[in-house]
């Protein structure tokens, strides 16, 4: 029963980005990054402002991602960050504490989900729930998961790849890989070092991936020149990369994703497989924006895969919606 004064927030705390949705509205969409004064553990900046400080500040300030592979790695910092973001949305005084639905990767340990729950409580809400991310994402892209028919989703984030089959408001089969878009950046860093003897940083690798990268060879080759550091001399050295370079570099992490999706399909009952072949596989999360990933996965899985319209916000949108469906979802919400 929605109360007049209780605000309801869906919060997708991701390895790379945190999105907060109220109703149908995205209230926050910021990098999950915090800049802190090292000695005092005091927050200087959060979100985009903190991310932009990465690699550009003195040793007294540290820029950290408090989540690693979808789970909380730096508890104190995560709690502070969440509190700040919730207060920015719900008001500093919290006269009417909100009800919040946090998300967490499918299949995390009870210790890991308890940390999420406690970090949520630290923000001072009235109630805290946790929904598995693939379920939230499926709700956020309107898959008919309340029916007995099978639906498949691949949720491709910065720190996790999750493959899930859903039916009857529940996760039927799923698997989480603790690897994601950041691992793709690492694959690009390794490739550039091995092929050109140049060392580049993670933000540069991510730029290459987003601006000229693809999962399959493209008709139009793009080139991008980036600055790196010569592996031997340590001196600055520019290097020009092409779309084909990035396609090559990404094959290994993409293959891991395919293997994960195949394992989930192998364990899925045949009746549900027939539905999935009919409906296709929904690609969500920031990595779903990779050029040609739909083609790549369609070929590799033999099932049509399609990119959704709201890949980066769907998980938070679904979490907000899940608050209104708590009774129907009770079996699937994580115990806290
Ligand atoms: N256009 C794009 N092409 C390829 N990758 C992209 C694009 N846009 C964003 N990404 C990647 O998507 C990832 C972030 O996705 P997302 O915000 O869904 O992750 P997250 O929710 O923070 O992480 P997780 O759910 O794994 O904890 C980053 O690795 C980013 O580089
Ligand atoms: Mg995510």
C-alpha cells in the first residue's frame, strides 16, 4: 500500500555506476566513485566529480571504487556514499524516511548480501529490501516474468556478467561471473601492451572500447590515437588503434560470457528454452551498448539476442517497480 508520505526508491548500486529511480524517474545516475582524504577517510567528492580526479590528484587523496565485481569491497566508504546519495534525493532531514529496494548480483553469499543490507540501513530508510539484479532488470524492461513462460536476460555490467532465465516472478536458472566491462578494459590494456609495447590506463582503454570498439568486425573501420607510455623507456608514446584491434582484444572476455550463458541454457528445462527461442535474449547493462554484441551473441548462442532501450537504467527502474510488487516477489527477494 503506497503511503502518502513514504517515498519509494529503487537503488542499483553497481561496480561502475549507481542509479536511483523514484517512480519512473531517474533521480541519480553517477559513477560509483569516491575521492577520499587518505588519512581521515573523509569524502572529498563523489560521482562524476570524483571519477574525473582519477589519476590526477596527489597522494593525499585517493579515488576509489568501493564495489568490486558487484559486491561491497570498501564497506565504510560504500555506506557513506549511499547515505549521501539517498539524502540528496530524499532530503537531508529525512522527515519521511523512504522505503528502499537495493539490488545485488544473483547468487552472492549471505555475508555479502548482509553488507548491502547494512549499508542500506545506514542511509536511515524506513525499510530496506534487496532484489537480485537480473530480476530487477527484467522488470525494468517489461519482460513478462509474472507468467509461466521462460524469459532470458543477460545483464552485462562493469564488474559482473549475469545470465538468468526467469519465470513466475522468480529466477529459474542463473549464473554470475565476477567479470565485466572493467575486465574488457583490462583485455584492451594487455592487447596494446603486447602488440605495441605501450602501456595505457583504464580510462583510455574504456574510451577506445566505447568510441571505436565492437564485438564483431565492422564495415566501417575507425581509428583512434591515444597517449601511452613506452613499456621499455617509460617515455610518452602515442599509438593508433583500429576497430579490428579492439574486436580482437575483446574476444576472450566475450567468450567467457558465451560459456556462462550456455551453461545456464544447458540447465534450463526444455519448455522454457522454446519460449526463449521465440522471444529472444534481452541484453542489459552498460556493456550491452557494445557495437555488434547482439549479432555476436545471436550467432554464438543460436538464439536471437537484442539490445534493450534502457540498458543502463533498467535495473534501478525494475527495483523501484519491485517495491510495489513485494508480495508477488516475496520468494525472490533476498533474505536479509
Ligand atoms: N557504449 C558502450 N560500449 C561498450 N561498453 C560500454 C558502453 N557504455 C558503457 N559501457 C561499459 O559498461 C560498463 C558499466 O555498465 P553498468 O553501469 O551497467 O555497470 P554497473 O551496474 O556499474 O556494474 P555491475 O552491475 O557489474 O556491478 C562499463 O564497463 C562501461 O565501460
Ligand atoms: Mg549493474
